[in-house]
C-alpha cells in the first residue's frame, strides 16, 4: 500500500471510474448514515453523552501513565501478562515469540486494526504461521489479498457477486463446489469453513476496543461472535491494543459503549460485548491457558501534549468516514494505508510521516461533517489544517501549489488588485455560464467540474455590499 501523492491521485482516479465500487459506496449512506441518525434521535441525552465522553478521554490522556500502569498491575494479578511495544517491529516480534512458545502453526484472528497497522499477517506468514481472519468482512478480503477499505466494515467496497467469486475460488477443498450468491448461503458457507479453523488454532488474536484499568480487563464489541470463539477456544489469547485504549472503570466503558454502537452502526448496543480478564481459572469451564496483552505505542506518546493529542480520543466508530464526501466518493483503498477518511488523514501522517502522507490532510473539503458527528468531538478539520501548515512550512508541497498560494497571498494583500481580480473573475464566470446559473465545465478546473457543477456568482460582491452598508451608516 502506498500513500505518496502520485499513488493517491492514481488510486482516487481509479476509484472514481470504478462502477462496482461507486455502487457499493452508495450503501454507506443507507447502511450507516441513516441508521446513526435514527439511533441518535431516539436518545435525547446523546449530546450530553458526547460531552461526557470527551471529558473522560481527555482525563485519561492527561493521566495516561497512571492508568496504563494500573492496567498492567491488574492484568498480572489476574494471571495474565502485559507486553510493551514501542513500534510495529517490536509488537510483531512479541506476538511471534508467544506463538512459537506453544509451537503454533495456525492462528485465528478477530478484527484488529492494530494488527493491520503493524502488518502482522504478513509477518506471521513469513515465519511459517498461518493467520486466519474470522470476522466475515476481514475473511473475505483476506481471500482476495486486499486490505480493509473501512475500519468497521472492511469489505464494504465489495458486492455479493465478488464475494461469491472469492468463495468459489477458495472453498472447493472444504467440499463447496457449487457457486452460491444468496447472502445467507454465503454466510453459512463461511461459518462452516471457519468453524474448522477455530478448532485447529493454537493461538487466538483479537484487538481491544477498551482496556479497563481497575480490573485488567479487555473489551471487544462485535456483531458476529467470532471474537468470542477466537478468545475462548485456543490455548493462548493475545489482545492487541494501542496505549490510548485504556479507560479507568467499568462505568466509563458503559458510557463509551453507548456512544460507540450508535455512532458506528446505528445500534443501541453491539450484538456481542465481551469482557476478558486473565486466563482460565480452575473453576472456569473454558477459556485460554494464557492471556497476553500487547500495548503498542508506535508514535502515539509523541502526540501527547501537542496539537494532535485530540486524535487520541478516537474510539474507532468510523462515523467520520461514513459522513465524509471524499471518502464516499473514492472509498478507503485510495488513501493507501490502514486508516482512511478524516481520522486517517490526521492519524496516518503521525504514524508514517507527513513526508509520504501529505496527500491525506489535503483530501478534504473541510465541510466539517466529520467533527459534527464525532462522538467525542474530535476537531478533525483543525488538525488537518495543522498538517497542511507543517507541509507548507517544510516545503513538501509541489512548487506549482506554492506559487499559486503565493500569488493568492500577493493579490489578497492588495485591496484594489483583489477587487479588480474578483470582479473580473465574477464577470468571466457569468459569461462562461451563458445565463444557466451553473458551470458544468471550467477550463483549468475540469477535475472539479467533472464531478460537480460550479454555481455562478450571483448579485453584488461582499465588498460592494460592505461599501454600501458603510455609506448608509455614515
């Protein structure tokens, strides 16, 4: 996956001209946006919960060291182990050594964006261990050798015909030779294939939506139940989490869960909310023999106390993706890395560098919808502007763009020249429109008008109206 300017432009162009993808992206509005709006409307205190969620996450970030140490202490007391990983390489090595300690050859995985961030699947395969994704969406894209295009619906870019093709190509060894396209039939087929993987795996790996400091508990939310099987059946359970996922108490988790499900899928609560504390005890009927938590930094501690700290409040609901017009037009793969959409446009430059991720904070209209729907009030547009400022200050943007901005600044600093230029521009746009009120094709801006009409300036300019107002007041 690549994030360079050339790669982003190439990916975005291909996405805009992909009819199957464009059809799939329209389902986001129906499946996520409308359901979220309906769920929020049914909860009068939703805005108050958002404020409480923001304050909670801010409190945790201000005392992150304390809560992380408390979490580690409680995990150890319950019989588990905590491993600290500074970067992706350390996290991968920790997971590998745990797997090798039990001679694991097969690993089942619940959905985990952290595992995508560190490239865990490829790393394990390179060391002779087969990872099997068990979330249905993740399983589908694993068969297709793709990365997730969405952080909660990884296969949202696909239609059922493409899913049927993937199953037909890979499921014959399991006895499925007939092509199926009906959704329930596809789901049943995947269930039967994955059931064998659950029973054969020596290690199960999950993410963690939250880590509770007061008890050393990890929490995952799913709608399929695969996370439970991944944790319970193998002899070893490994939970991967980034350091900002810690919360103080069970009560705090209940607050964030009320925000998460409604913001993500429009549900009051996810179908499964699973709390895991330590390995199996003597009186337990089932559960893993070993419980490991890998806590990943990977650049996050560098965000504390800075202009990007607010990003660490993110609870991975994907509401910003679902409401973003840019994501809705090009999908997730165009962004070139693990985290797409507005949240990815802020987080990705921090994790892999603005030098390569510069296109992402520029892939925004700054309409503000992402901030409006964020359940913990993350100021995403403001932080994207910070990245743009850094990119400009470090001379990372193309010379043509710098020249254009310099020309604009020169004109804007000269009022007479500014009025002359805007009056001339308004006159020219009206002539190009030919009395139609909108311009469907504009020279030097066809990349914009190819996908939207440009309204023609109407009436007097702001400067003209302001001059008249001052005359009337004098």
